């Protein structure tokens, strides 16, 4: 893909007026076409930060066509911008307005570039984009993800890339934003997304508009959508609203395992609040259980989405729910500042599974750690540096990232003791709530909480090779 060179924001000092009066003005610049993540140089953009997305989309399950209007409200983060870009993969753009004025744009690979020199934005600004088309699938290891058509509707699920395949976006977890999604689909289908259900609309001309809203900022890839035949239920427990959507087409066995696991969500949330030492970060919760075999589940904020594959057994069902709900703390509320730190998501969520298993009277965390350490040093399992696993999805989400990531935490707990470990997780999820985080920040906090230099520990556990 061709990328424009990143232009660095510059400051020009303009000294004007009579003696004593100095006005400092910044020279307008063109925002970079990437946010600056080495793994995915084109993801995200420079020069602004999105405050909210108001998306109004229609989906036709017969043609798979998406039509949308996206209103992006953002703030410049440095110098005023005389040009900038959004991420958008494929799709036809018919109109773009910046602060209400029509502008011309250029498509350059996966960038939608607002041609420089038409407007200058400084502080809060809006971009409204009208677009349509059939979203391109995302290549993901051996399969595909992204906007995935199903027999009766569609699923939107992917990591790290999905958002830009269905709306113009600053597509990097570093830039979380509030979202309102209005989605119009045939009236006999259910449309489920994150957050709270604002409106399920009345049928008009055979269609219905569902409105979902997430006020707590979320990373763009965490926005999901499932359209199809779902049984949607709602209940409130301890001030948290649980909305579960279970595909009606599931086999009885899978549906039974799913229902039993979802029933336990409040208990899981309670348990995880104990593990992380901080309350559940949101007021909405729940699940989308699809009848599609995507091969993975995703921690879509407040409402994880699950492939049917996970519900073959009762224990498998329970563990995947524990895993995805754990991500609500580590992955969603605390989000990645750069994708190379993925173990901060997957290692922590897997550790939570281990802790749950122990609490249920199963294998202890110590035993799980011991089992990992039984892998011989020449096993390829130890080859990857899990603290810098590489950008291919197979590497980013390798078994080693999950299991050795969890083992890193289990080993840390053994090293520093339960009390210091609990304090560390509690400080991590409390002090850094709602922020983008990095591995060095976690290591620094660990050193602060324990009063020990743990640089060697993390280098050994997150690097390639079996720890001594
Ligand atoms: N974060 C997801 C989970 O652990 C897995 C996502 C796998 N992603 C992928 N692109 N294959 O639950
Ligand atoms: Zn995970």
C-alpha cells in the first residue's frame, strides 16, 4: 500500500502587534496517516483524537450491502490541521463534510484522505461521511474475519483489524471513543451491539432500526454487530444490566451449555472483580452467542461475541465466558497502546481462567504453571518472544502468547507473594482504568509495588526461550 509520508506537527511562533504583545500561533499541518504503531503502520492517524462516533448504517442480508452515514466528532491533539485522514477499507464514499462543509477526498490504500488546503480545523471538529458497499473480508490466519455474512444476517468481529472495513475510523486502540450505532435491518431480524439498547424501533416498510449506545470510550475494533435470528434477554444483577443474545439456530446441546454459562455471568463478574481487585468497569454486560464457527471469541466491549465452537462442553463454555469477561478489565477498560504488548490482554485473560479453575476446585494456578514449565526447553513453544510476538494474527494470538502470558503472571505471583501480586493487579486495573497501557508501565508498577527490580524477570519471561 502506498502511504503518504508522515508530516510532523510544527510550531511557528508569530510575533505580532505592538511592543509587549506576543501572539503564539501554530502553523497548520497535515496529520500523519498512521498513529505510530510499528506492527501496523497504517492503522490510526495522527493529529487528532476521536471523541465519539455516531454511526447510522443499513445492512441488506440479501446483497450484503452496507450503507452508512458516519459522524465522527474529534479534537486536534496538537497543531491545527489543514488535512488529515481516516482509515477506511474499500466501500464507496459519496460525500464528506468537515464541520458541515463539503470537502474533496482521496483514497490512498486504506486511507480516506481529506485533501489538504480546504479547511483548517483547530480543537473540536466533525467529519460526516456517507458511504456504501459490500465490506471486504479481513484475512485472518487461515480464515477470515471482519464483516462476515451469515445465512440470515451478518457478524462484525475482528482483531486487530475490523473497524475500518465498515466505517471511517481512527483505527487503533490508543484512540478509544464513545459510540452510538443505529442499524436498520429487515424487521424480522434482531440487531445486537455493545452497550445499552436505546431503541428497537417500530417496523417501517419491512425494516426496523435498532439503536445501541456505548458511553464509555471503547477501542474501535471492540465495536461489534450481530444481525440474525437471536433470542435477546435482559436482566439486572447488582446494578449491571446483562443482555444476552443467543442464536436460535444452535443445537440443543450448545444452547444448553451456553445458557448455563451465561447464567453464571454475574458470579463470574464478581469473581473477576476479586482477581483484579477492582469493580467491573462498565454498567452493561452480556453476550452474543452466534451459531457460526468463526474459530474465536472476542471481548467486544460490554458484550463479548462467541463462535458456537466454544459451547460443545460445559467447562469449555464456562472458561471462554471467564476469558472474555476478564478482557473487560484487561483489554477493554485498560487497552493496548501498541499491539506488540498483546500479552497484557491475552496473558491476563488466560490467567483469569486459571484462577477460576482453581476456585472451582480444579487444577491450581501453581499446577498450571508447573505444567507449562514441564515443556522441554527445546520445544518450539518457547521460541517466540511473547513480549514482541510479531504482527501476523497467527503470531499475535499464538498459544504461547496466551499460555506463557498467563504463566508469566503465575510466576510473578510465586516470586512476589500473593499479597503484593494482588495489590499489583488492583493498582494496575484501578490506576490505569480507561487508559492505554504498555508492558514497561506494568513492569514499573510491579517494581514500585514490590520494591524489587523485576527487569530481569520480565526480560526472561517475555523474551524467547524457556526461563531458567
Ligand atoms: N482476543 C480474542 C480472545 O482471546 C482472540 C482474537 C483472535 N483474533 C484473531 N484475529 N484471530 O478472546
Ligand atoms: Zn483473549
